[in-house]
C-alpha cells in the first residue's frame, strides 16, 4: 500500500487526478471504477481541466460506478447517474454508451445485480477503482457488518446513512431506503485501487482502516489485503497516522 500525503483538499484532488490520468494515458481503453460523494468532486474537476487543455482523451475509456440508489430515476438530481453526468461525464469526451451505473429503476434486485456483475465481467474487469471513505469505514454502500464475499447486491441503508444523506432531499422520508452497490468482493477484484480521503473528521476511521484489524466492522480495512492500493489523503485526514 502506498500512502501519499497531500497538503489540502485541492492538493489531494490534483495528486489523485494525476494517478487516474496516468492510468488513462498508459491504457486509453481502460476501465475506471468511479465513485460519487463529495471527496472525488475535486478529482473530476481537475481531470476535466486537463481534458480541456488537450492532455487527456477519454474516448475509449469505459467506466463502472460503485453504486446507485434504488428507486431514483436517472434524471433525479440525487441519483448517482445525475451526479456523474453533471460532475464529470458531460464535460469530457467519454462515450456515454461506455459508462455504467446500476439501474436504480430496476425493482427486481436479483436481476439488476446479476446484470451489473455481468457488465463488469464483460468490460474485462476494473483497471482502477476510485473510492471514497465513509465515516464508519464504508466503501460503496458496504456498511459495517457486511460480509466480504459479496458481489453487486442490494442493501438496506442504515439509519446513520439516511440521516447523513437527508440534507440532499426535501426530508428524511424522501431518502431512498435501499441501494445497489458493488460488493467488497467486486471492489477487491479491481486491479488497482485509489482511495481518496480528506478532512480531520476522517482521521480516526482512516487510521482504523489502514492500520487497524481487518474486520467487517470496518469495511475499508479489507483494502489492507489488496496488493495494489494507493491512498491519497490530506494532512488533516492523516493527522492520526505517524
Ligand atoms: C460513493 C460511495 C460512498 C462514498 C462515501 C464517502 O459512490 O459509494 O461510499 O465514497 O460515503 O463520501 P464523501 O466523499 O461524501 O465523504
């Protein structure tokens, strides 16, 4: 595992964008595993800037996203499809036909999860998976206590996740109760993993994830068992790691 210390959020974003850029340059038709959430927004902004300068070409890149709320249509402003389109895809030359996100409007969970696993298999697996870190150590929507062996599956959101996400909806009642997410097993099958973490509020969970016991109580701790993980975190997030 490599850990790169960034000065602040902007520096973290630039360093992580550099790593993703290198992936795209070295393998123009690579498969990127992508994440939503507040942490990667700066990474996407930086990649867009370099694309506009002519330094990056996404025309052959394929993408698979980690997760999506079940029950939200693509055009809902809280759907992860909408997030990816507005924060990244619309500003680069990726072919939208090459982007993949679980279909939140498919109500048959088994069917959708099977389809999504097949999508990942068909694109040849994930070359580099970008991850953010939840305050409780979740990655994707894999909450503490989830078994490590799962591929894409449907999860019931925990009360704390519903609570954390309600600020984006009219009320807590409007927050979807379920989501589709790649499982830990899917994430661990990515060839390379790039974890981005920012802020002092993530310091404890980052330390637990990288140096604590490997346990399903801290889902991100499984990353210690992956052979190609790069962590880019700012000083605040790394403040409890000597
Ligand atoms: C996003 C995702 C989540 C986030 C995590 C951190 O697709 O699956 O696991 O990465 O909740 O979110 P932020 O970056 O908003 O702190």
